[in-house]
C-alpha cells in the first residue's frame, strides 16, 4: 500500500468494550525501515532542504486547504491538537485496545497529539512505535504491583508548589502542566494536562523566591509539562528572573517540542534563548522516525544558537527495545548535533506495565552499543530510584575481578584484559 492510500483507508468497525485488558500475545510489529531522508551520506544536506514526504502526503489528504504558513505556525498546531475519539478515528484505524481506552477513559493522562506528529504515525498499524507512544490502550487502566501515581516521590520533595528540590544543588521547576503532545508513559501523568500547575505569575514568583533564598542552588531545570509551550515573551521573562539570581550558575530546559512540534523552534525563539547562556536543553526522543527534516532544522537552530543539546530517551517495549533501533536513533541524534545523554528505565507509573522492559534488556542494548559505535552515541542507562532516590546508573558487567595486582576487564567483544592496579600500600599484606 502506498503512503497516500494508507492515509485514506476507511476506519474499522467499533468493538464492544470488555472488562479485561486484551491479550499481550499479539505479534510484534515488523520493523519499518528508516525514512529515505535519513539514509545515505547526503543526510545533512537533504535534511535542511527536503520536506518530509509522510507529512506532505498527510497534509494533502487531511489538510488540503490549510496554507503552509498556518501548518508551520506552532500556535496553529497547538490550537488544532487531536484530543477526542471522533477526531482520532478520522486519522487512524483503531485497534480494539485503543478504541476501548478512548471510549472508557479513566486514564490519569489525557490524550493530545499535534497534527504534525499525527502525520508521522502509521494509520493501519497499532504496533507502530510512534503510535504506541501517544495513543492510549486499555492496558493503562489496569495497575500492576509496584506501580504508583508518583513513583519518584516528587510531591514529597516539593517545598513550594511546582518546585522539586531533591538534589542538594539543583531544583526541578515545573513551569506548567501542558504539553502539545502527551506521552503515554509520562512520569507526571498524575498532574500533566489537568490544569493543576498553572504558569501564573504568583506561583512562579513563589518558586523564584525559594531559589533566591537558597544559595546552595546552582542549577535550575525547567520542565513541566513542556516549558516551550509558553510564549516567547513569558519564557524570556522567566529565564531573565532566574538569570538575575547570582548563585544560579546555569539554566536547563527539558522539552519534546523538536520531536512533536518542531515548528515551535523559530529563529526568534533561538535568538531569545541564546541570551541566557550558560543555557542547556534536554530533548526527549524515542525513535528514529522522529528525526525528520523538520526536527533537524529545529535542532540546528538551537545548536547554532550555542545551546548544548542532550537527548533523554525512555526505554520502552515495542518502541526502542532492540539494539538496531537504538543504534539508529542515537546515530541520527548525533547527526542533528544532539548528544544522547540518558537512557531511562521506564518509571513504574500506574498502568505502565505494557511499556516496561526488563533491566537486563536495557543492559543488553547498552552492551550492544559500547565499542560498536562512538562513545558520544552511548547514553548512560539509569533507573530513577522509586521513592525519591535519584538516578542510579547501570552498566554492563565490565569488571570481572582481580588476579594479584591486576584488574581483569571484559571489553565489548567479551575478551578479558589486564590492567595494572595494585592495592594501596596500606592494604598490602606484610611480608
């Protein structure tokens, strides 16, 4: 089936809701090859000029009368987010599990997808990786043992509303609870999209006052929700207030906008952000299919503004839990000047069991990357310890043991090497 036809097929019949989640024994999806614009040595040149063919076909089918100026306006994209069953089934042939979730509701997290990101989803295949990240399934409605609404204990480390002070020298500033596109595995699904964290000036000033009154805080990470959902003027005001605090050494901002709404990264925004250096950005990516020409241009604008870019990836079943997909993703990120930073084990939020892999799977993927690609492409695999313990890095087994004064090391090929590492003199046995 060609691309355009796949977007115009009629939707399937409604399936009655059941009281139990569907079987998880459905066959795994066949891996979709990387889009043509991500292949070959001319990736850099084509990514800056060639439009995304999937998005072009989608626009021609569903938005033929929308001018390019509107489609490329991030405000238009935000206003036309796809949020309801009647809208979603216009674009997708829903599976029974998807339809039941949308009919029954009850999930903590609302549904919201930008038209741009919807254009990247497979219309027919519910196992499509990007589709799994944003379209709910009934599994979300069934909690599993060990899950919690606030698994990281953020609420217990919140001295003022919307400010998490878990580490001694840094804080997490939840600016707002709105995202242009909601990820189904979101750690903050308990609050995101519910209007509980409003970006009103009084609340923001309270958080800023707390930071000002605690000189040990040198690092502020803006998150939410997605801080880039704020207007340029509002974001500039907030960054300016924080930059004026003498002991705040650098600012960071976490966002998924380059992947789900790259139109948000305008030349004007990049120009404003560069005023607040040292300023870093953590970009959320999940799959190589997100690395479109539009995304490339957004990342290029940020990088050209001198902003260091790091990627945060969540390991998720059926999305990126194989070495080939992960390697493709991290390579594409480097080509977009985004350094893979963290690979997170999926947090045990309520209703997330269908996303979580074993930790052994994560270690297997990291092991497959080490030595088989540049070190710049290998993210640090971490578990954010439940209950507020912070990030715990996990590494493949590289230290085998000791033999006399030598440390025995296992390399990426499984071979054993010796490194001279005699114990300190005080620990040596006396003759």
